[in-house]
C-alpha cells in the first residue's frame, strides 16, 4: 500500500458487519474495498459513501467527511456495529 493511501485514515475506526463476522474499517481505502462488496441495497447513501471515499483517496475530500458518509450508509443499511 502506498503511503498516500494509508494517510487517508479515518479519525476513528468503524466496525461493520461482514459476511462471516465483523470488520474494522479505518481508512478510506478500507471503506472503498468494503463498499465494493456491500452486502446490502445500493441506494443513494451507498453511492454518496463510495464517491466520498474515492474523493478522499484523491485528496478532494477529508477522511472525516468520507467517514461520515460511510457511517451514514452503513447505519441506514443496518451494517453498523
């Protein structure tokens, strides 16, 4: 993993449901990887979270803002632990 990707760290880790157990998402990159395998309906919140996390990786949005969108999507989908 390149240094610039790992720097897109969320202010705090987010625990979400995964098919087998739970997963800790602590960076925008982790969030994008999780969103690619999103185990719920992909609605407006999902699309916003994916875009915001990609924007954070590109330096267009803060990791904090990306995390907020990711948490909102996970909460609405019932995936937030």
